[in-house]
């Protein structure tokens, strides 16, 4: 699903969907719920109450749904389509998003390596959990880092070492 920021180098900047929002301070559970949903989407945080995702039909729809939800809890939001004013700015946002996913993939890799040393039943449970985690990360991985392939290899190796696991 990677988004080509390299296209910005040639002068055609990619589009981004931005969400500018304000959420009531109380009850705090509303703010936390929205923040968690933003994290699951893998947004780039551009500032307080301003997040971005590469624009496509799926991300636009997800941001629109979130904007609607913010309004339902008494907040306010505005959705924008925008382009960075320079390739350097766009590359910086993409790099930030890539680094966040890289950290998640490194965690999966470490957990897969630890699970490979576990007993068969534990290894099987860890495999299912790690496969699900790779799918979750993949849904918010707009600029795939090198760590993605290493994590996928480690989970595949765990699957091959876990014949008792249902794949």
C-alpha cells in the first residue's frame, strides 16, 4: 500500500487529507477514544489538533467518519485536502510515519524471536497474535520501512517452526 513520496521529488506533490479538530476536555474518555482511533489509523501529528494521512478513498473516508464522530461528542472538526508546499516537508512527514511503523515492526520482530524459544503451545498463541499484529500495522503502513520485511520473515519462520498452529 506504499505511497510514493518520491513523486514529490519530480515536482508533483502528493495529496494529504488533514483533520483539524477540537474535542471537549471533559469527559477525558472521549479525547482518549479519539486519540486511540487516530493512532490506529497511523496519522502524522502535525500539531495540536491537526493530523494528516496520505489522501486516497480509504483514508478520506476514515477521516470523514472520525470528523463526524468528533462532532457527535460535542467537538468540532474540519477535513482538508492539501499538498505540502515542498518535497522536503512531505518527505519529513513520510519519514516520521515510517519511523513510527519501523518501531512497531521491530517490536514484532523481537516478540517473534522470543516466541521461537517458547514451548509449542505458547509459540502457537504468539504466532496468531503476531500475525494479527502484522495485519494491524500493515493497515497504517503508508511508507513501508525496511523493518517490515524482517518482521514478516520472522513471523513466517515462527509459523514454519509451529506446525501445530492453524495458519
